C-alpha cells in the first residue's frame, strides 16, 4: 500500500469509528475517545514512533475496549500498511 493508500485507509477508519456510539448514545466523551484513537492510527500510518508505541500499549487497548473497537484488528491493519 502506498503512502496515499495508508492515508485513505486511516481516513476511512476514522470516519467509521466516529459513526460508532456507546450503547446507542453519541456523547462528547465517546467522540473524544474516537478522535484520539483515530489520530493515533493516522500518526502511526505516517511512521510516528510515539504513535506506533502507543498503538501497541495497554492504554490503547483500554480506550479501544471502552468504545467497542478491536485494537488487534487495528494493529493488524497497521502492520500490513507499514510493511
């Protein structure tokens, strides 16, 4: 996948994640959490070392679990995109 393809996947992921709700309720806290996760994904796609480390962390897993996102799926996509 080219750099352009990485960015497109990141934007699609972010848009999809932002359409999620927590128990059917969209609230500012969920939107903020999704924005942070989305930013980490985009930064990791752009080879930001800190973002890659964050995506592998337990903190990332916690926040993903909180809003119902599978962090391992994100990690697999990032591994493919960065290889």
